[in-house]
C-alpha cells in the first residue's frame, strides 16, 4: 500500500506484471471532497490526466490481464474513447452498469442512479470467471430434473450467468459496518464480483485510486495479492484501521 501519485507507482512496475486492474476513478465532478479534489468535467483535463495513466496500466498488465474502470455518466464517453485508443476497440468486453437506490431526485430529468464500469482485456485471451445471479425466469411446474433449484423469501429460482447490469448490490447504508467515512467508498460485494470475475487465487490485483483501500481488503479475503496507492495521506490511515 502506497501514498503517492499513481504514475509514480506504475513507473516502478515492470511490463506484463499485473493480472487485474480495478479502479474507481475520479468522476470529473469538479468538486472538492473531504479526501480529494476531483477533476473538472472538461475534456482536455480528463484526457491530460487519464491518457498517460491508462497507457501505463496497459503496459503493466499481463497479456492475459484485464481492466475494469468505474465512473459515472460525466466522463464515461471520454474515457471509453481513451480506452479504445489504448487497448483497442476489439478488446472492449463489456460496459457494466451498476444500478443503485439512494435518496435524491430531480424535476428536470430522470434521477441519475447508476455507475458505468468499462471492462477491457489486453488481448483475446484473458481471465474471466462467470458469476451467477438469480434467473428472472420463474420455474414452471414442469421443472427440469437436471437443473438445480434454490428458494428464499421471493420463491423458487435457478442461477444463471450474470448480466451486464447489476441491480442486486446496493450502496453502502449510512450505518453499514464496513463504512470507513470515505465519501465515495464502494461496497465490498461490488468489488468482490469484479475480483472473482477477472482473477484467480494467487493473482496480482492493482488499484491505483484506492481511496479507503476496499480493494486491498477484498483481495486479502479472496486470497489475491494486491498492489495499490492513493495520493491522499488520510487514505492510508483508513486502510490501517481496516487491518
């Protein structure tokens, strides 16, 4: 775990080293938060910040590696163009949508309640472990005897490979035990799905916008190795509190 500019850390990493990169990047709100100053939603500023960093991420990924970058609609279109240029359009895998419920609405448009996660691989051969979710198709009376069925308070269901929109993982509640006080902290369950999808036990996972270092904790739980950093010293204190 390091407190530094992520370009500094990436410069120390050899080519073709990392199995998986996940970053909850700066969203381009232009706001000053308690733990960081966000970028302005200006294309030239977004490109100036991200192009050299995404080029470094590409360099240090293994040929079988993949990358997941999380953001919202303010800059997702610009970042997608950068990713197509660095990783190539042909290595685009998914645009994942994390839908969540939270307070706040607008009379001037639909409530903005989702994040975009761009998933690219470095080559055509990459690690991907399908994750399961409840089927939206309810079993009929003629159940397939070869199919395994589950049940809970919502009824009987089967498991299928997860879709590219995630509605089953909520935002952290204000009283969630895993909360550290970091403003934009993401739930462990969300990051667990990505780590399980894009890596195996013993792999090396990197997060260069670590915030409260949730990714580091998830990697420890899932028996992955971790390297990562954040530029704010307060983040390291939050990481140490997590153990």
